[in-house]
């Protein structure tokens, strides 16, 4: 039986965290192995795992590879309720609080709840907030929701506060996979100043300078995906920059 509080305690310890995001639809077994080895070597804190679509069988095959080559917690970042795998350590149970799609606020969660209850996964209730990034992203299209405009800090603040008041344990501001622009620093700072739970930032972070800027703005966890799939050496540079 997995320790049901390990991941949340780690997220709340006050130290800046680095999460590598792996989309199984966009990589190969060899690349997953290399990312796992480098992540272990350079002290990555979490591996987030999942994507908007599943077009092959990689989703099932890659978690054992990660487990074979690193001891880093694997946390599911599910695009839908089908992406539940008990071989992982935890799951970001995402409620898309920036949108008004009831399926992604509670509907799909109801369907997934019986499977999650018996999965052994640590459940991490997460308020998921999409932020406009300069282009239409896959997650915005697939979720049928409109991101918060990048200059509307007050909307992001109030949305995050509402999520915390509803009992969510994490807030995740995401510009989306393939974002042209990351979440702006002023929005990160102002959201962080108004909540008392960990703040995760992802989307559009392409360099160690981007990662450092996000950390200085107030992120507790920096998530990098596409850039690392293209340039695995970024793992060491980002890990060094934020610590």
C-alpha cells in the first residue's frame, strides 16, 4: 500500500520543485529511458505523465520504463478519465476551474471515482486554470473552454482563491502544451500572494531562464515538457537554475 500523504507533504515543504512532463503520445521508449536517467541524475522532483490524447499503446508501456530507470514519483497528469494507471504513484485530480464545462469540473470525476478509490494512487485534488498563451492549444480545444486572458490577473486570482476555498490542495496555472508564451510573471506573483496552497506553473517554459523567472515570480513547482523532449540536456540546466 502506498503512503497516502507522501506526495502532498513533499509539495508543501517550501522548496522549489522541478517536474518533467512526459506526453506518451509524443515520445519513444528510448527517449523515456534517457529522460528517466537524466531526471534521476539531476534531482528532478516529479515526473508528470499524460496528455490530451492517446493514439497508441505507449501510455501503458512507458510507466514501467520510468520505474526501472529512476526512483522519482510518477504523477499522472490525465487528459481524460481513461488515463488512470495504478502503476504510478499519484494523480493530479484536475478540476478545470477556469472553464465552465461541467464534465471537467465534476462529471468525469464521478465516472473515475470508483477506479481511483481502489487504485492505490495518492489523489492530489488540483484546481486547473488555463491561461491564454498567444495561440490555440490542444488542451483548450479538447476541453472546449476559453483560457483566462493573460492580462486579466484579477480573474486568475479570484479563480485560484475560489479553488482553495472549495478545498482543492493545489493550483495549476497552465499556458498549455506548445504554448507560444508562458504564464506571465505578474499573474504568477499575484495568484501566489492570494493563496496558501502550492502553485504549479507549466506551458511555454523553453529555457532555464524561463524556469528561473517563473520560480522568482512565485511558482512552487515548475513543469517543463516539450522543450525537454526536444533537448534532454535542458534537464540539468533547469535543475541547476531553480535551486
